[in-house]
């Protein structure tokens, strides 16, 4: 493939925060408009995320490569979807070199697929001079997440940033999202074991039945946007209803609760999280360090996905 390529002619870099979903309910499965598909829910974006650089090279045929942390991968469904979408928007043959740099583990319910799709969509829109608005570029990422069954409302949340409540499903520009900045708070997250979001969305959670109504009721209690402890209580209640608190997350939850710290489980990973005032972070880290897994301490990202380095063109 390298023989087909010439020098880099353009390069752009974008960033998307990670995200923790605490409350989730899938939308009507009969909805046919993909931009209106998705979920309602509540969660928050974190300062750790994914940075994506897209390089455009002249080539004899269209193509692309995808790397994660410098290692080329063959299977990256959402990134492939976004890359192919943008390649179809241009007539000339070019080759895209895409690299995702991760600050969040993949498969632990931290929105990695949505973050990869959204940061890539922003970067390609800029480097290829497509001219989509920020909302339109985010809609491309939403479609990728939906089609690949790696998320339902993550892109809308990452687009908004901060602590958000998604009251109407759909892509940015279609759904309804309330948001609030949480400058004095940090998230403490214990990533224990990964789960396949694709499998979950295909099976258990798309057939939630009464639990669907349950989570919608929980959302209605949170509309003030100021009750963070209520969010944690409601999230834990839903996780318990779904049977997620009986496995390996049980120990960390019990330990945090014994210290008077409210917490819950990220949807969808075996990941325990809490939102706390900054002054309590040391206490929480000490509590979680007794268990196996990776601890992430992050600020609440209030900006949402954004460009970091707009397009640089070769002379």
C-alpha cells in the first residue's frame, strides 16, 4: 500500500472526552430515521478521552488505515464507518492515515467507540475541507455508533459535554439534552473488566421491558440538574434492577458505601464510578485501591468534543 502513497497533503487533530452513562433507556426500536434513533439517559463526560489525527495523502486509489496508539488494526468498525463515509464524499483518490491515541480503556463503559467516531468525524471534516457544520459532523459519528451497535446516545452526550440528561433520543440537532458544568467535582472510576457493548445492545438491554419505564421515571426525578447524589442513587437503583451489582462490582460498591460515598456502575462495563468533590478524591482512591482493576481520576469535561489542531496543508 505504501507504494501508492505520496506526501501528506493535509492533517487535522480532534479530541473527544470519554463518557460514563449512569442511566439508560433505549428509544422506540420501530424508529426508522437513524438520526432520531438513540436513547434517553444521564451521565457525564470526563477529561480523559481519545485524540484522533487524520492525515490525507495523495494516492492512486481510495483507501485508509487505522491505528490505535500507534498500532495498526484491522478491525475498528466505527472508525471504518466514518472513514468510508467521508471517502464517499470526495471524487479524487486519496489515502487516509488515521491514528487514535487513547486515554481511556476500551470496553469498560467509558464511551470509547463514540469518542473515536466523533473525534475522527471532526478531524476528517476539517482535513478534507468537506464543510459540514459541527452538528452535521457529529451526526455522522452518531450514525456510525448506531449502525455498529456500539452505542445509542453516547455521541449526543460527548457533543454536549459536562453532566447531561438526555430527555429526547437522537443525534445532536435532533435529540434534547440538558447539560450542566461540574467544575468542583471529579470522577473516580474503577475499571474492573470489559464487556461487549455490541452484544449488550443486541441482547439484554434492547429488551428491558419494565426496566425501560423504570429508567425513564428516574430521569424525570433529575430534571433540576443539581442533584448529583440523586443521580448516583438513581443509577445504582437501575444497575441493581438490571442485576449488575451482584458480580465483581459488588465489593467496591460495598466498600465505598461503608465510607458514606455514593456510587454506581457504568453502563456498559464492569466499572464502578462515583462523582465527588475534589477534596474527597484521595479518600476514594484509597478505598478503590484495595481492589483489582485500573483506577482513573478525571475532571468533568465541560467543553465536549472539539478540534485541537485545524487543518495543516503542505506547500
